[in-house]
């Protein structure tokens, strides 16, 4: 089967690009299962029910979130009923929603989980150790295929996470930086790994945001509200992974980086 993992979809532009590219790629690559990171889908921060439903209407199987999981208060209106929505697993306190879901795909149990990294991450003091939390989760589940969205800033933390869970989590993809890395590879014990999928949205923004206030901030140290970049050139970044349904071995993979010229 073929699984498509899509990086952070950013704002209205991200949603438009996803709607235009996903059906086409699904056909072109024969995709069976789709995981999309939706933490920035509502105006760059968080998610609301309307956009979650739009993702389901595009036949997205699982939507993951990130450090912006609760940035839009609209999430609280539907997160407890959303069966295909995954927020980070490693919060210290009880928060709404779930940190993993298990989906039955043609008799194959696929678990999609999300962990939040702690290095260079605002609010890290509210998080527990993503390595040990993930280990505890794996010990209690008996799924056929495991997919982890490791949402983190530091490449070293993502590398270490990938190598530690190599052979136990079939597909480990990084998200959060919005910049796709050119390191998709199969780890020594067989897991698929990429440090960051990248994003879906504006190409000429600063990780999706209108650059002017951001540059002003770097020049003056004065914070101005950031707004999503909603025009100009587009980018769509994802990873296609083919996995054998019986052996659960990765048989093929391809980074898909559609960068408008
Ligand atoms: Fe993001
Ligand atoms: Fe993030």
C-alpha cells in the first residue's frame, strides 16, 4: 500500500493548494492512505471544525496537529468527537483529544501518533519526555503499522528519535519547521525517516507568514502581529511511502516537493 504524508498546511493558501494537488497525486501515485498535518490550517494557527471536515471530504485518513493544536479555541468545540484528529501525546496535564488513533485499513491496523519535541520549543515545560511517552505507548499497542509525526524544531532531537525507534515505528516523519529536508531514507533497522516534511502554502513567506512584519521584527526587535501569506508562488511538500501489507517493509519512497518556479 502507498501512504502519503503531507507537511503543515498553512492558512487559506495551503488549503487551496491541498485541494488542487491531493486528488491528482492520489491518482498519480496510487495512494491508499493519507496523513496531513493541520496545525496551521486555520489562518496559520490551529484548526476549526470546518477545515477538519474539508480534510475528511478530501479523504484524508488522519489529521495531526502540533504546538498549535489549541491555538484556535474553535478546536475545543469538536476535538473530543473528532475520530481522525491527533494532537501531541506528551502533555503533562490532561488536555482534550487524543495523542494517537488506530485506523482499520482493509484489516490492517494502522496507528498514527504524534509527539512534540522539547528542544527550542515554546511551552516545553508543559511537556513530558517524548521518547519515554512514545515507548510506553508502543508497549501497550498491538498494531500492524505505526506512523509517527514527530513535531519538533531541532534536527538533532528528530534524528535521535528516529534512530531510537528505528525498527519499531515503521514511518517517522518530522514536521513543524515548515522547511522540507532532503534526507528521506530508510534507517538501519528498516524504518522510513525524514527530518521534516516541509509545508503546504506560500513559497515566498517566512515559513508561511507574510515576510514584512517578520523582517521588521528582526530589524527592530519589535513584535508585530504575524499574518499568513495569502498570495504569490506556491509550495506543496509531502512524502510518499510504499509499504508491503504482509511484511510491513518499506519497498519504495519518494519525496514530493512541488515548488513553483
Ligand atoms: Fe506548523
Ligand atoms: Fe508547529
